[in-house]
C-alpha cells in the first residue's frame, strides 16, 4: 500500500463514522412525542441533552440520550439511569445513589402526575449529572446538572400547604324592622311581638354584633311627654327582643320623641307611621 492510500483510508473511516453519528438524535428530533405530560417533558429534556452532547462531539452520550428521548416520546416507561451504568468516581457514588433514591421515591408517590414538568426535569438532570460525573473533568457542568436536579427534587418533595377552610358565608344583615304603636301607648300587640321574634331569629343567623333601637312618636302631645313615651316604647321593644334571644350587650337604645318624623305633619297631629320603634342590626 502506497503512502497516499495509507493517508486516505483512515480519513475515509472517519468520514463514515461521522456520517453515522447523530442518527439517533435526528430520529428523536423528527418524532412526535406521545403519552403523558411527564413522558412529553422527558422527551424534550432528553432531546436537549442529546443535542448538547452532539455539539461537543460526544456522540456516544448523544445517542444514549436520544434513545431515551425516543423511548419516552413513544410513551414507554423510562426510569432514571442506574448507578452501575456509569463508571463513576468512587467518592461520588454514595451521593448519586442517595439522590437517585430520593428521585425514585418522589416518582413512586405521584410526582410525575402532580408536577410532570419538574418531575421530568429532575430525572433528566439526574442523568445529566451522572454523565458529567462519569467524565469528571468539567466541574461547572457537573454543578449545573446536580444543582438543577436538586432544585427540581426540592420542589417535588415540598408538602402541599393545607388550604384554610373558607369562612362560612354569613346571612345578610337583616332588617330594618319597624314596630308600630297605638296612640299614647307603648304596649306590644300580637303583630308587634311576631315582628320582634322574626327580627331576633334573623339576627342570630346573621351573627349580628349590634342592635340599635330608636323610639319615636307623632306630634300629638308635648315635646317632653313624647320624649318619655318614645323611651318607654324602646324599653318595651328591647325587653321583648332580649326575651326572644338577642343578647343584652348588643342592644343600643335611642329615643327621639317627635324630633325624627317618618312622615312630616303639623304639630298636634296623630299619625300611625310616626308612632314607632325602628330596629336596625349591624356587624
């Protein structure tokens, strides 16, 4: 064999190998991934790793990651790489084994369903860490893969925060209610007592914190007399309201005589609408 032939044959062999390299990556890139969200995320992560290794002329690892991408994209179960698949430095095996156990535990307890993107990222970055640790000469790449894997794993292991039960929806503040009186009277009739009982029941359901009672009269009679009469009416309604279940400490009593008419009238005019006690609740 002459000298030229000796130079050409190795070159031809190199070209043939280069032509074969990257075929797995091309197959992976051309497929349409199927299966779960977890499998789709695994597929995308492994394709990225395969492309990265191919760019560094590490065709063996590029093919390895591309093959895993194809399996994941086909809907197959792809587990994190086994520790014994790599020739790892002895002082790194223990840490990688512990990390793989954590990852396997997270995946076995539903992480791939709860958070498919982070679960896939944790697995892909674990395999990346394994590959970089086997080469063991690019500390920045080792730290990058390890850090990304640990960050994703921390997210997967976070316990869900218990959501506080929503506060029970309170009934709207009831009322206002109006109790009417006969002329020159503070006695409660059957209709008045029914209104007060209804007001007390609704106040209890609505968890009110205040019951404001305001007593009023019409303009028949003197101002001083009417002020006293409105006070007597408020006391009568307040007592009936407390007997119906409203706490005494919630009741506020105000009496205005004829100074706050519901219907404007001349002086010394009897009017049913003005002879009243108003019940207003508040929280």
